[in-house]
C-alpha cells in the first residue's frame, strides 16, 4: 500500500487555541495505519500575542510556509482586543485573502443517537445535521463604503458585489460537499438525511440583480450532470431563518452569499448547545484550514477544560478537503460515539471531564 504524507501547519494562536490545537495533532497521529496516511507538522505563529511580541499578527513566514510547504493547516483562535489596537487586524481574515480561501464551510450537527430519524423524533430537541457553505470573498464584505452629504444630510453607502465566477464556484463546492456527505454517511456515520439536498439562499425578490445573479448562477452550477443525485431547492433568507429554528432537520447543505452565510452560520451554531462543538474550514483550490468556530475564550483559558470537539471535527473537515474522506469519517464517528454515550463530556456540555480526558476517550474510539 502506498503511503501519502500530508504536511500540516499548526497555528494555535491565543487563549484556548493553544489547548485545543494539540488535540487535532493527536487525533491525526492516532489514525489507524491502514488508512495509509503520514503527517508532518510545522508549528506556525499568528495572533495577538505574536503581534505584541513581533509587531505582526500574521508573520510573512507563516504565510510563506503555508503557501509552499503545507497541504493543509489547523488554526486555533485569536483573541480580539476589546479596544482597537493600532496596526492589529485579524490574521485569519488576512489569511483567507492571501490564500484565496473562498469558501467558509461550517457543519452544524447535534448529538444524534444512531437510531434516530427525522420523522421518528418526538423530542422537543430537534436533530440537526447541516452544513452552511458561505461565499467568503465578496458581497457587502468587499468593504467599499463611503459617506457623503446628500441634500437631506449625511448618507452612507456600501457596495454589494456578486460575481458569476464566485457564485459558480461556491455553488459547485456546495454540490461537492453534498455528494461527499452522502459518501461519509454510506461509510457508517449516523445521520438524519437519506439523500443529498442543497438549499440556495438569497433575497432576489428584493435584490433582483445581485441576489438574482447568485440564484441563477448557483442553479446553473448545480444543474451539472455530476450533481444529478443532489436535490436542489431555494429559499428566501428571511423565511429560511424562521425555518432554521422551527425545522432545522429540513436542511442538509445550505449555500449562501457572504452576509447571509455569516448570519446563518452563527444562528445555526446556537442550535446545538455549545460553541465548543462547532467546526469550520476555510477552503480554496487544493488547500484547507480547519478552524474551530469558537474564539480564544479567555474566561476558561488555562484551566484545561476547553471542549476539544470543535477542533477534532475541524481536523476531520480539513481531511475531507484533502480528499481523505475515510479518515474524516473515522474521526466523525469517534466524536459522535463519545457524545452519544455522554459519559465523558467537558463542562460546557454539563460534564466534568478535562480536555485531555475527552480527547483520550475519542482516541480510544478511533
Ligand atoms: P474571542 O474574543 O476570542 O472570541 P470571547 O470572549 O468572545 O473570545 P469565545 O471563545 O467566542 O469567547 O467564547 C464564547 C463563550 O463560549 C465563552 O463563555 C467561552 O468560554 C465558551 N466557549 C467557547 N469555546 C469553548 C470551548 N471550546 N469549550 C468550552 N467553552 C467554550
Ligand atoms: Mg467570540
């Protein structure tokens, strides 16, 4: 059997980032040899502490090593200073730009007992198993704003830019993710979905040109023969928010322009109980950075009680985008088994286990 070596950059960042990123490394090292994977790790610097020490939140060396010496990376968290600090800006935002990581992918999944199905659920807690695929480069986030004096006083304006190219590639990525989730389910990961579905989100009833272009382009991208097995529907973003909270089990993969995706992602994360469970990935052509959704959590830093699951799932998500679905499925299943049993949980989930105890329980289940 041939062995594939993956070079992974490790960027712990600040706060609990330093406590959870080692968990990502440990689970990669613990993957069974039968998967044919080897890992080489490179520790890299970024974040507020790095900024205070070196004057750069994202040192050039970090970007260079990621660009030329890594296949993927894990990013912990960076603390955001409570007041604006001159010269400091978020290193992950800068990284997304520098590496053209055009998609932000956020799976949100509740604890699903292996036997549950959407229709059999009578409990008030709804099963959730969805992925939000957010376009990451344009929309209102091009940050082209201006303020001027109009005839009736001050006016501020912002550009909302939607391109066919960006809409097409994000929709195609959503289609690929829907297909891949189907494979991972086939490999035995419990799920509430039987078949793949992509929901296109927009507000084209009001913004007929910008969101209209997103909608028609996404439709066209998902009409490709490759996605024949993927059902496609669309939904106006406001009614989507309503349904997201009433009937979250209805969603498999959601694709959205930048702003709606940003809002929907945080809303969806609230459905599953703790930020410590929710992973994300920043994805570009042939490169992916796994990143837990939580921040540096200064309130629990240094106590060894941070939930490592968001990072473990982010590690699996990174592997998915490096085309290592089987390895990803192993990690998801081990995490799900830990949660479903519910004996070794960190305090954010009502348990008393330390970060390392949760990690060890999950490693045992690999
Ligand atoms: P930052 O400015 O870095 O985002 P924050 O103060 O906003 O820091 P977050 O990391 O966003 O903190 O976390 C919000 C809340 O969720 C905090 O109470 C934190 O303790 C909790 N939390 C976040 N991540 C985890 C985790 N992995 N395990 C347990 N609790 C967590
Ligand atoms: Mg925060």
